[in-house]
């Protein structure tokens, strides 16, 4: 009777916020209706996603946190799988919480699984496991699903069988990263490409050619050959040449290959080596140049005169500046690998506009040439600075491969050690304390170099606490995750706290599951409610998940507040019920759910089943507070970053518990 009353209460009091949602529907078909035994064809799964929601894709690291979409097939003699599941042109973004790249779909999604036909009658069945999340910053819901599909004697298009909503995995995504991230990243990328074009002008291969080239056009103008017009054509030719490079990159490699360039280990290692080799060249170890025969041939073509000669003159400039511009152009192309066709084209267009601009402007306004600084040793200093930056930034690509394949060669503190040393060397170089080949003797430090050295050493000081576990949030996109850090002093101090324990016995699953901020609690409901009764405290239930971004956000931004931590530690017995944990329980603890008639074998599926049956809610985070009779004492609370609101929630729950009142 008490459980019935509890269920009736929950259905009434949480109806507004606790509801079963279905933001996604599936359909599937074959890539062709004509096939025979031995053929390989594609099973095509298409998702229709409600507005305001997104679906995680299948082609990112499953250990990052969010749930990847996966197909699970039951064995059948009519076919066999060929290769892995392929996501068709998903979007890509960076997650600040999990510190890694992920892929996703909005509105529509498509997956393909290649199969080989083994029998005349094609039949298959299985399930599609996936996760959908809201885009609303004030909502923060994310729901996992497992939908069954089956088909006998496959012929015409069929629809995935909609099962009762049942969470099997959960994550919640920070909404800011889903407010059209492709738009934000695209404009940011265009600005980055334009800035790199301006930087390329300051390299020793390019800067001296500006007055030389512009002077040529001015002489042409004096001779009545319309030098200004030729200078404009020269600038347009530069834009055209670099844009063609971007276009060929997009056409030859395509969106899928470019996306793999950002995730697969081989291209990341290759890019790292390219950065490393060119950095050594920038630092003066050796010189990288194109074969002189090729350059000379292009130079001869530029002497032909006319507009074609101007074009080849621009091509010669691109070739001569190769050793200085290739690492920068390569950076633009590498950073354009977001699975989009147009990004390499726009990147090269932006880069070349900045690169060509001074050649054209100085020809139109020749008096500006008099104000240009003279070539000299400062150009080599620019080259050395770029070389050190190449060394630092190249580590990011090695880190991507290292994290994806768990090699453990570039953990967070090792990565930071490299950066600290590299940028410290950069600071001393700017002050003239270190000289490299081709550097001129510096008798005094200019104001600009002094300011740059101050910024550099300040950055080094910012990095140093990271060696002992400081989060360095401003660099989250460049550093390996905190989970790879061996010596986290902050975590060790929390773990070594001498505060009185808030648990009654050793929690089950404590070897696998953990609380943040030195909190103590349980991961099993029965253990937790027994301890709550023993200590005469309310039970704080935290429905959470390993991949729940908003859960981590709540813990980092709300639970970390000293007032919240104090209340959680002193006033409640806590239980964290992970709905996505895949630890399989002993067979004696399995049961068949009354809700969806499925056998619940894992910790996560049993916790998810409990949440959805009793509280009619399948999203996380979700916070419920019970008294010792297992009655809800206050309306459950979901994702909300208001510290004051959460503090009031805990205080009111404690007050009602002490008064023996339940929520009305």
C-alpha cells in the first residue's frame, strides 16, 4: 500500500517535469532491392529527430563519455556483417566537459551497415542503442534508448519497432555547444585562416618579396603598362591559386576522409611529424625548398608577359614561399577537417585574401612602401617564434592519437611539461638570452619583444599549477583530459580528508564508481536506505551517468560550492544510481521488468528501470530526496545551475524531513 501511495504521489506531483519522451524515430531500408547470394549491400538506418534535440553519432571515441549509436544484430544464417557501422556526414563539435571531439546529428541522421548476403531469404533482427539530448540551455535533458528492429523475408521498406522508452545509457550535453556550433566554428575558422595569412606575410620567405614585387608593378605603371591593373590581377591570381588548393583538397578527399583526418591515428601522427620537421627547419637546423628546376620553370613562364605572365608570377611567389607558408597552410587545411566540403575552400580563400592584400594595396598606394620596416634579423626571429609554436601546437595531434588508442605516452602532465619548457624557451629567446643559427646579435630588447616575453612568461606561470592538478579551464581544448593525470594534488587532498565518514559500511561497487569533491555515499539503493534509517537522515538519490555532461556540470558548478558541499556531507546519506553502468550482476540478481518485459542484467539497466517505473522520468541528472519510509519529501529537482536554488532545495528537504512531512 505504501508503494502504491508513493507511486500515486509521484504521478501527481511530478507530472509537469517527469514525462516519458520520444524525440527520435527510426526507419530502415536496403540500399538496393536487387541482390543475390554473395552480394554486399547496405542496410540504411535513418533517424528523424525532433526540433531542439540532437542524436549522438557512432564515429567518435566511445570512452569519451556520451553514448555512441550502435547496432546489435542477432545471429542469422542469411547474412554476415562486413565492416563497422558508418555514420553519413554527421556534424562535429568539441565538448568542454569531456575534453574531446564528438559527432552528432540534428533533424535527420543516417547510418549504414554493410552486409554480405548468404541466403535466398534475408531476415534479421536486433536493436539500435542510441542517445538523444536537448539543445536548450535551460533544459539539459539527455535520454538513452534501445529500439528493437526485425524483418523476415526482407523486401520493401520497413520501420523500426518502437519499444517502450527505456533508458540504457545516459548523457546530458552542455547546450551552448549545440547552438549551431557549425556556424560559430565556421566564422571563427574563417577569421583564423585570415589571421594566418597575415602571419605568413611576416616570414623571411615572403616579407622581402613585397617591396620587390610592388616595385616591379610600379615600374610597369611608369612605362604605361597599367602596373596597378596587373597588381590587382596578381592579387587575384594568388587568391585563385590557394583557393584551388582548398578546392582540390575537398574534392579529392571528400567529407568522410577529412573527418577521418581529425580522428584517425595515422593522419594525426603524420601531421605531427610534418609540424615537427618544419619546426626544426624554422629553428634553423636545415632548409626545406622545392626543387630548383621546378621553381625556375615557373619563373620562366612569368617572363612571358601579359595576364598569363602575371599569373605565373603569382605561382612563382607561392613556390618560393613554400618552406615558410606550407606549415601555416597545412594548419588551415588540418583545422578544416570537420567533415564539411566547403571548409577547406573557405579556409584557403580567407588565407589567400590576407596573403594577397599587401601586394595589391602597396601597388595602388606606393607611398606606403616608405613606411615599411626594412628586412633584417627580425624576420628570422619571426621564423624562430613560429617554429617554437609549431612544436607546441603539433603535440595536439600526437595527443589526439594517444588518447584515442590509449598509448599513454603523452599524459596530461607530460604534455604540460613540454609546453612549459617550450614557452619558457620562447620567453628567453624573445629577451635575447638564447640565439639560434641565422640570428643577429641583439644589443638591446625592444618594447614589443619585452611585452611579448611578459605575456609568454605569464602563460608559463599559468601552466605550472597544472602539473599538480589545476584544471586550466582556459586550455581545455588543447590539453589531454584530467583523467590521464597521474598526480592530482587536489584530488589527493580531498581523498585524504579527516572528516567524519557519512557511510555505515563499505559501499558496493566502490572500486568502479566514485563521488566528486571528497563526498562519500553509496551506489546501491538498498545499502543507502538502510544507512539513512540507521543515521536517521534523509536519502539523497542522484540519478546520474558516466556520460552525463550536465551531471558533471552540476557537480563542478553547483556541488562544488562550499554551502552545498557542507549540506550534502552533513545532512544526507547519498546514493548515486548510474543508469549507464554496464557492470553485469550475478544471474541471481537479474529480473524481468514489469515496465518493458525485458531482463535487466546490469547495474545501469536496473537503476534506469527503477527511475522510470517509480518516478516516470528517464532523463538525468535527476535528484530525489526520500524520508526513512521511502516517501518523497520534496518535489524532485532536475538540471539547474542555480546555486541558491539548489541550496534552498536541500534546506527545505531537510526541514520537511525533520518535521516528518512529505511533499504535497
